[in-house]
C-alpha cells in the first residue's frame, strides 16, 4: 500500500572547493562514497548517496567545488553542478570559516528556486568571534532558509542538518529502490579509491593530471580481481607516478587494495598500469570516454 505521506527528494550539496562537501555527505550517508583529501578539486563527478527510512528517501548529490573553468575538464565538472541544481528539492550551501563568496558562486545561487540551507563548516577550528563574524558575513550576501553551524570532520550537528532537510522535502514516492545506497557502479568506487591514494601520495600537479579507469572488475565468491588504468598527460608524470623501481605505484596499489577490501567486504587482487594520454583534460572526446558526459 502506497504511503501517501512519504517524502522524497534530491538534495544538492554545493560550495567552493575544499570546504568539506564530501566529508559532510559521507557523514550523512554513513559510507565513504566521496574522496576526502586536504587538496582542493578532488571531487570531479556528481556522486549520489541515498538515505532510506520508512517514511522518506533523501538522495544527496555531492558535487565538484564551484570554480571558474580553465579547460574542458572544469567545464564538465561545472555541468555536473548545474544538473544537480536543476533537479534539486533542497540545496545545502556549504561554506567554511575562511571562504568568501565570489561571482561564480553567486551566479549559481541566483538560479536556485528551492529552499537553501546554509552550512558553516569547520566550527572546531573557530577562534574568538570568527564563527559569529562569518555567519554575519553570509547573512549580508546570501538569501537562505536556514543556517546551521557544523563540524563535518567531527560529526557535530549533522543531526540538525538531517532534520532541516527532512522538514523541507516534498511529499513524493521513493525515486530509487529502498535498499539502494548510490547511483554509481562498483567500478566507479574502485577507480575513486585509487585516485584518492594518488592525491594523498603525490604533490603539485601530478594528482590533477591523473584519471583512473577500471577496465576489469571480476568478482567470484572469494575474491574481486580489479585492473586499474591510470592515465597521465606527460611521460615525466608517468615516471613520477611509478617511482624508483616501481615503489611509489606499489604503495598506492597497496593502500588502495586495503581500502577496497574494507569497502567491498571481500579480498581484492589489484593490478595497476600507467598510460600517457596527452592533454586529456582539454579533449572533449577523451573526457566523454572517461565518463564526464552529463
């Protein structure tokens, strides 16, 4: 029998790079679905995390940080942001203690016609009147329906965010099966785990020049066999990625395999290979092949 009071909706999590959007979504979903590193621009796709209860379904969208596009990859990332805003029922605007609003973000917010919950993150780092000053700053610049101060890292006030979202969801049947956690396939998360380890282990431009494709994902009762292909833009980056006698790549592979075993709950055999694809970030056809079409 259909529940006539059931709520369901899409919740778009937006904000500038590195303000804690992915950490917040992972906290709310209870699963590590999005890459978390201290480097900006680690999220490149729109990643959905689904929360189910008897009387509601929340479909979160973690999105890339809003930025001024410099090349085709950035254009594609911003298209993911735009699509998440187009179908949003609630918008979570995430800011932190240090960030100021800019034209790119303001332009996105002008198009929003659904409730906006402003989230001020990283409250655990606040000193003196910093938190109050930041709240007053945002009140002057953005029209929102609610404001909630949180620490996504420590999980503080996540329940208040959750309650705020549910109160604003429309009455609607569930969009996804009630046992579904995300819209992405297992291959996607295997690739993201490898990419996260690259961000954690390498400096400067190398992580931003890498894309990971899982070309093989074979599962049986005992083990998952995964082949990950890492694409870089230049031969010199390939050398850095592999490292002396392959030690750097081996470290990435070991760390990724352990995370995959925890994520999938099964033993994993992981093989990684590095390939050179010149200027892939600027090539629309190659980006579509990597899954950036929207």
